C-alpha cells in the first residue's frame, strides 16, 4: 500500500481528475496549498508598493492505493499535469503501514479499495 501525494498547478486539476478516472482511480483527497520552488514567484504592485509574491497557489492531491495501482496512478497524474514548463509539480510516494476502514473495520489492502 502506498500514499501518493502530488502537488500540481490549479488549472491542471480537471485534466488530472479525468486521467485518474480513465485509470480507474476514483478515491482521492484534494487540498488547496501554497508553495514555492524553481518558479521563485513574481513581483506585484499593491497601492504603489512593489511586493514579491513567492508563495504560489498549488493543489495537493492525496491518493492511497494498493501496490498494483501505483504506476497507473502516477502515469495518470503526469499525463494530466505535464506542460513541460517549470512549476508542473511534484509527486511523492510513501509507504502506508496500515489502513482501516472505519465503517466495517476492514484492514489492509481490502480497506483501501
């Protein structure tokens, strides 16, 4: 079992979701986040004052999958989010020690679904 965490551009979210659905990955959690990387932000004028904005809007996607779904899930995220430009995002894959479905008490890979 793995936890896949992806940070992507907000405008890529719909395309990523469509690609995940095509890969039969339906269970995911999405959170708005902010961060910075190689993009380094941009300069903005507010009331005549120049300000550096280096925290940019991102979307964090978390998906818990069984081992056989890791590769299709990662490939779907890449297909949906890749533009070839700096700032496309990152994907992290972490091991999951245990999963428990609260409703039924099922554990392990059965609980992930």
